[in-house]
């Protein structure tokens, strides 16, 4: 079974996550997700002109890859993973066409 989550959760070696955990004791669980969202909001605020002016520009954020559409809405694309031997392992984006047809890979 494939699932999606944010890089903050799925990438244990994120430099900012490791640095934040040295200074803040509550960067795990839901508060960690909130920290990641705040960090991404700060990144967006710094790079808003870039996102507006360059079509296809993106930010590799702590909550996913962030892009802006022509209307100015921010979109987030999370990572995909699959459990193997009790651990989440990153995978490619699944082909949703196969899933809709009931032909999911093992």
C-alpha cells in the first residue's frame, strides 16, 4: 500500500529537522508538522516574487514541493512511500490509472 506524507516525516536525515531537534524538545509529532509548515511559509514569503515571475518555479519545502499557479494559489506535492518490513521507504509517485482499474502492484 502506498501512502503520502511530508518530507519532515519521511526523510529522517533532513538537516533542518536535526538542527531544530537540538534546540526544541517538541519537534516530533504534530508540533513537528507545524514547525515544518511555518518554515515553508517563511520560505514562500522570501521567494514569492520568484514563484510569481518564473513559470514552473518550485521550492523543495519541509512539507513537500511547493509551486504557485497563475492565480497565485500555492500547491504542495508530498512524497510517496510504502511500508517494507515495518519501515516507510520512499517510492515513486504511483500510477493512479492502475489503482483505479484495480491493477495495483504488490
